[in-house]
C-alpha cells in the first residue's frame, strides 16, 4: 500500500476528529454508571444530559425527545418494530410504507415484521432517486400506520422532500420516520420544521467514535422499548449508557460547521465529476436530483467491474466503495441503482466516492489519475 492512503468512503464511516482523539482519554475517565447514585454515577448522568441537550439543539429538538442508542441501525430497528407492536396490541391489520432505496436496517426489518403479519409496500423512486409522489400517495391503505423514508441516501446522495412526504403521511393518519444517518452534519436539520415523528442518527458519520446513535421521538408515549431489562433512557432503551461515546457525539456536533463542510466537499466532488466526465463511457448516477449531498458521487465506469475497481483502488492506496455486494462468489447489484432503473451492466460497474473535511483537492487529482489508468487497464483485459 502507498505511504499516503486516500480515504474517499466517508459515507461508510468517518475518521475521528483530531480534537476528539486528543481528549478521548479524558472522556474515558468519566466511567461511572449513570444509574448509580454516588458521585461517579451522578457525574456520568450529568455528562449524558449535557450531551443530550447539545445534540437535541443541533437538530431542533427538545432534550426529552431524544434517546441515545448504539447506532443508527438500532434506532431504525426501534422505530420499524413499533409496527409489530401495534399489530400485537390491536389485533388489527397494520400496513407500513418504506422507500425502495432504504438502508438495509430499514428494509430487512420491514421484511421481518412482514413475516410476522405486518403488511408493507415499497415506494418507487424516479430515475433521479426521488420519491415518486403519485405512486406514494396511491400506496396508502386505511390501515397504513407508519412510513419510513431516508432523508439522504448513502449511495447516491439524493435528498428527499421530507416535509412534503411527512405532511402527506399525516393527512393519511400515519406516523412518519426518516433515517437521517447520512444527513447529520451535511444538512441543516430541524425536526420540528420537517414535522417528523421519528428520526435516526449516528455518531460515527460525523467524526465521532462508533457505537453511539440517537433517536428522535416527537412523543415517547407512542413508543415501546426495543431493548428490555432496565430503566435507562427513561425506560425506552435498556442498557448501560456509553458515556464516553455519548460525550464524544456531543463534542463532534459542537465542532461541525455545516456551511464550511458543504463548500469544501462540493468543490472536491465537482473536481471528480468534471474529470470523470472527460473519460469515455462514464455515467454519473448521482447529482441528478433537485437536491443531493455535496459529498457524494456515484459513477458507472462502463466496461469495468465496480468491485474490481474498488479492489484495484485499495492496492493503489485509495478507499472507495461500491453499492454491489459480493456474496457467495457472485456480485449482487445495488438495490438503490436498481430502483432508479439503472441497467444491470451499469449497476455492477458503479463506484461511490464520498469525501469529507480530511480530503484535499490534491488528493482528488491523484484519485482521478490513478482511476483513469485502472479503467484503461481493466477495459483492455
């Protein structure tokens, strides 16, 4: 591997911010159990509540509308499982809607609760990855209780009009959830203005350590716990809190400058996009929507396997990803690109670039030069 590794997979995870790394040993010293009544426990509890206030303010919520979880995936699971609890409580039909481009932590839970009796449908998207509004409205049923639509997609960066979608759901009598894991820190988020009932977040997407997420609940009385066994997080999430991780989450929120982030990453992605378009047989799958994340670019290099490109990039010291999954010796296409109508050939030749504050224009030039050479080499094989 090259001495300098160029990391262009920030949508997968982000490097921990230097300021957090520098002080993390001090954060770790706050090791008390927040449920304990003695001094160390009270200090831990105070740290959690201060962090809760910080993160809540960042998303326009009240502190008591936020609980901390272990991840965005757990937060998504917590919300989607409510559909099953509704079915068990009422013994009446329950129907949920999810978009066709949701993260697996939404898609797989929808399939799971469906296996236990919950009815569900997937909302189709347009070729730009935006929700098809006409189809969306037509899918509601009298027993539709919950809708889940991702705010910003991790593969293509498309940003949905959540306020509009949530408004439609409310008119139909359904609760609305949005997975905002990829949007936190990249967009100005105000849960009150978006008018959502639930929203999921994750710390490791904004340069904090892994192992901490958050879930916004407009009204916690509508929610049953996912984890049982204790009265942590107001009885909504049993498990001893990750105090250092929660503190780091709040510290990362304080360090984030969304406007600076957007300007910096937009410049880097524009460089990549313009350069790749100069190559032959290149298709840009992202940035076609009316709104998209500034840090994400999805490209199909026709005549090349996206998986092979990712492996070759790794050998050249570049970290990128593909929406395709390697399973049992075969490459499965990205469900996101498939839902957009991207051909199977272009789907399997796609690569995602997602940049962050640690990237530079000089790195993007290196990425373009090395990938151009790889594409030529792979096409010649």
